[in-house]
C-alpha cells in the first residue's frame, strides 16, 4: 500500500481532454495560444528554478525547470466518482464515452479528477507557429485536497498529498501479489509478442513493432521489479478507455492496480487472438530485420550492437491504445531501455557479450568451454523472437551459474579438530560415533592438505631450477655457435629432462580428496538433519538440503533433456547453482522414502551415480549433458529405516546408526537446549520460570515415549505457555509478586493433563512365579521393567498366554517351558526322571499392561526362572531383573537394547541385572551413572542364572556333579 509522504502546495496543470499521465511515463502535451494558464505556469516555474539555482550556486542561475515539481491532473469524468469507482457500467463492445467538454484553462477543483501525478517538465519543443509541446514526466501519484486560482499569476494551485509506492510492496504482498505480478508480466510479454507477430504477417497492412523495439520492450518488462510501476507502464500501452485509465490512476493499492491492468491486458490479448490466426512465420533472407533492405538492415544491426536509439515508426499500430505514442513520439516509459537517453544513458547492454564474459569468468571445464563456445555462436545467429533463442540463452546462463571450479576454503589448521569438536558438542549431546567419524574425516583432510603443501613446495623448487637451467642452456647455445661446446649443451638438456620428469612424479604424489558419503540412520527427531548442518558449520562450508521424500521421477535427479518444453537441471545441479561452490555439504534428506521404479524411471537408480565415489567425478545431468565433478561434494544422507533402500544404493554409503536418546540424554538435552529455547520462544525470561530435573524427568517418563525429542519440546512448550498465562494474569492484575516461578511435578497435571504413560516400579516384596524382566520400547530411546507372572492350576497340561504377546514372545515361553520340563528332575521338581511336571496341572503366563503389544526374543531367561520359581516355591528377589533369550540346550543368547533397558532398570529401582555374556561389549557404552548404580552379572547358561538368583539353594544336579556344557 503506497504511503502518504508529505502534503505540499504545487502549481496545477490540467491535462487536455482525454489525456491521462501515469507515474513513470513521459508524455508530450501540445499547448496552443488558447491556454494562457500554461504560459503563466511556465513563467512561475522558470522564476522558481532561477531563484533556487541562485541560492544554491554562485555561478549563476542554470534555469533547470525539471527540478521544480508540478501537479498534473486529468479532467473528471461523469462515469467515475471521486474514489475512482465506475458509476455506470458500459457494454464491453460499446465505444468509450468521450470525456466532458471542459476548457482546461478555466477548470476548477470540481472539474478535475482528484487523483493525478507529481510531475516535472523535462523539456519544451517549439513549432514556430505560436504552439509548443511540453515534455512532462510523471513521478508519483498525488491526491488533491484543495485547489484555488492564483489571481496574480493566473493559474491553478493546490495542496496535494504525495502517494509513493512502497519499495518492499512485493515482499509484503505475499504469494498473492507475487502471482499477480507474474501474471501481469506474462500477459505484457504476450501482448508485445502478438503485436510484433501481427506486423510480420503478410498483407496485414500494419507497421507495428520493429524487432529491435519489441526486443527492448520485452527486456524492459522482464527486468521490472516493481509490480506497481509495471502496471502503470502497461496501462499506458494497452488499449483502454479514458475512464479505465482514470480507474488505474485512482488505484492507490498496488494489488487493485495490478488486477485492473491484468483485466485490460487480457481483454486486448484475447481480442487480437480472435482477429488473427497464425499458421507459420518465415523470414526469408531478412534475418533480424525482415522489413528493411540489406543496407538498412546492416545499419540497424550496427545501431543495435552499439545500443543506440531506435528509428521511430510513423503512424503507430492501428487498434492499439497507447502504442502510437511509443513510436510517433507521443509517450515513452521512464527507464525504457535504449529509448534515446541523454549522453548514452539507459542504453541496452549487449546481452551476448555479457553472457560471454560470465562464461569466461565461470572458468568452465575444457569440455564445457567447448560446448559453451558452440552454443554462443548459435545464439548470435538466432532471431530473438524465435523460441530457440530463449532456450539457448537459458542453457548458457545455467552453464555460467554452475560452480565449476569455485570452492570454499576449508578451515584447516592447528585448531581445526578442537574447534570442530567444540562445535559438534555445542550443537548435539551424545552421538559419539557420528562425531568420531566426522573428526576422522577432518583429520584425514588436514593431513592430505599438509602433504600437498609440501609437494607444492618441492615442485616450485624444481621448477625454479628448471627455469634457471633453461636460461643457462640458452646462453650455452649462443656460446656453442662460437665455441662449439656441444658436450656442455647436451648435459644441460639431459638435466632439464630429468627435472621435468621429477616435476611430473611430484605432481602424481598430490593427494586428491574424495569426500565421504555418509548415511545417518535413526528414528525421527534424533537430530540427523541438524547434525549435517553442524558439519557444514564446523567445516566452514556452505550447506544445501535436498528433500528426496516423494521423488518419483528420475528426471528430478538427472534433469530433463533440453528437447522437452520447460526443461531444467536436476536437483543436484540446482543445489550447486544455489550454493555457488563446488564443495558444499549436501544433505539428501529422507533417502529411504525416494520412489522406486515406475513409468517415469527409477530415481533410486539415478542416485547410484551421484553417490558412487568412483563415478561421481563425471556425473552427467541430462539437461547440462556435460560431466560435472561431484567428488568434492560431501553428501550426507538420512533415513529412518534401511528396509526400503535398494541394496546397491546402500552399498555405496557408509552407514552410521543413530539410536534414540536415552532418558539421561533427553534430560541433559532438555535442560541445556530445549528449556532455554522454549523460554525465549514464549516471551519469558530465565528467572521467570524455574525448571528442575525432576520436572523434566517426569515429562520424559510420563508424557512422552519417543526416540527423539520433538514431542518433549512440544510438552515443555505447553508447560511454559501455561506459566506465561499465569505471569501475564498476575502482571495485569497489578500483583506480580503472587506469581510463583518455580515449577513442580504437581503442576504438570494442570498444564499437560493426566499422565499418558505409567512407569513400572520394582516390587518391595516378591512371591513365587513372579520375575522382573527388561524391555526396550520399539519407539526407541526408552526402556523399562516388565513383570512376568506365572500361575498354576489343576488342569490337563494346557499353557495359556495373555498380555497381547507377539509370536516370538509366545515361542520364548514354549522354549522355556520345554527346558524346565526336560530338566525337572535335575531341578528337584520331580521324584524321578520320567515324571511329567505338567501332569494334572495347567499354567497361565501373563504380562501386565495388556493393551500394549509385546514381542521380541529377549525374555526367555526370565520366563524359565519364573517357571522354576513357581514349581519350586522359591521367590525371586524383587530388586533383581534379567534379560536374554535361551535355547533348548539352556544357552543364554545375546539381545539388543541393553543401554535403554539398563537405564530403565536403574530408574525403576532395580539393583542387580542378569545379562547374556555375549552382551558384555554393550556394557562399555553405558553411562557411568548406570554402571555405578547397578550390579551387572553375565551368564552363559540358564544354570548360572539360577545359581545367581538362589545362591544358597541346593539342587540335585549339584550332588551328581555339574554337567559339562556342550558347545557344539
């Protein structure tokens, strides 16, 4: 929306009937002897200009009248009200209503339209017959507030408000204004093209736009950045009635103005399309200027090359509203390229020369330079109005924008590794494996750079010796002619050859860096994307993200071939163009969600060349069709699962698994990062909210169950918004001292509702048949304890399972029961080896929290101990938990999720944990807090577990001697 800048008093020049001056347009106004008010106005303008020049310069008045502003107002129309709204709608095909017959020299405020322009007089042309022409240039819109007649001078004066368009209107207008602006440009260029083509048709009888003028007009429209200015310019050109131009002049709001001009353009373009039918266009032997003979064509070519002025076409184009002024000297847009500007200003640059300079500055590869040279020669021979011209120019511009050799200097030095380690630690907590791999890459990169620097020094030293030897050889050759010292010359030549070979050997020792291609796999919200951004920051490189989720077309990766309409490069080349360097960090986000093979090709197969270190130095995009070196690009891909990634593509990447955060890690992340961030986001200060670790821990355990921290951040934000409401209420009531900044666990239910998840706590007492197992949730990051309850009853040996157990877990129960039945005599549960322990009884195995699905091979040892406890009547200590799978031989096998399970066990109050011996390696990655708080016992066989559970018990197998465990 234009903003009123100032209210000023200006001389008023009423425009002739039917004339409307718009901002940014130069208009010729013919003035006869019947306009004495204009002569008086000119005299006043000259007087003011001379006075201003005298006061500002000692060299005397310069008489520049273009420094004195005037207000140009059109005459009012009875069909338009003072707000610029149409009062009486006309039929579309009816002729324009002529403006009222008002003498401009005698016009009053009521005779003038309330909107006009703040203008300046840029020149006066006399004709020697008492008539002259004013050249007036519109500056900005004005609104008339009050007008009166200057009785001393005899012309109108008035108080007006300047309405200047906001330079940032396009940014503030959002998507709607941007779409309208694009539509306006499209219709404007379409109108210019139709007018040009109409003049080229045989027997059209029209002298329209010359190729040069059409080209400059199209260039002016394309380069225009302000939607309001382009709308004013096109309103002056398009065929429109007097009232329609007044409505455009009164459209102060840019959106309304652009929409009105779009309607006018659409009407005229459709009318011209209906009036002609273009079947073919050929310019036989005419080249760029088909309406000129050969001599004049060469002259016009030379004028076009120099960017000179256009030879006006007399008469204009029939049926085109504002265009006669464009050609016959009536009106000309301000800033129009090549319009005969003063002292060669605003002349059209030679685009092809500029493009050639850009291509030269881009330092293309040898193959790309050859293609660019060939395409540039073709471009010079193509007529600008042909479609092939725009296609070729766009292709060359794309070549110039690709960073062939431009790279970012890595921040490699003595402090590289400490700085990178600090950067990664500040941005992310934990993730030690990923950080370790990235630091390894930096260290290798640093060492390679050191080796290359030493090699460069040696090469420089040898080249200096080679240059000195060559100079000495030349001197000796001169002496040879006089002294015939052939032997000395031969020795020098051999030395030069030896040094040259040494230089080649040294150059071959230079180390070429091939950036790693990493794949970060992990659940959502663990920081994979932000980790890639931190890598770019640590390296000092530019960062670009490419989202591959939902990509179904191979052309989106490799680009479209230039033979297709609207062809463009692929995502990889577009990313290089955007960052402007050849060695950025490129994030390939959600690579596991890229589409598979379909009728559009296979985009996952197209990624094979991109992510292959042995091939991507010669990556060929279909649009560019020239090899591009991607070996300097550091690709980091992210995925949530490896199942959907094709095996050949997975083989080309170095996979790093990022597990979910544990409860301890989440607590640290929340206290160090999330809570301070959400305090700032919700308009609070750190002293206004006090978050304790107890509160954060309760949110983690009772309100979230996820691998990452996204939901945790949302819940913390909900709590802080509630505290913000309390603080705002207390402050508005005038009692800020009543506000309590301390947040307690009891406040959480008020802000977040009832707890969503319940945490199991270890029992204080125990009974036979109940064992504490360990579980890691499939969502990742969290672990907890799980009670396994076994009860027996009279029956026929049936096994009943409840608690929403999965198939694998059911099989674990059956394996455990089979082992107990097979070893019942050794366990002292039966009197003789042939007795069935299940005879006359049935058992029921249940896992509480029946609504939660449970599955996985990790509870076999707990199921077996629970059955032994039930049949023997011995209770398992309540503070002991266990995890591990068993075989029919009783061997305890390894399980996963050890870190999450043990952290959950410590939180639940467990003191002793039984783990498979094969999981001894996983204990090393546990936090020190867990190692100190738990007694971890490793077992290889179920008998070892039974002896740890009941160390004082005696078993019949002990009296016979411990059986040797088979390892077959």
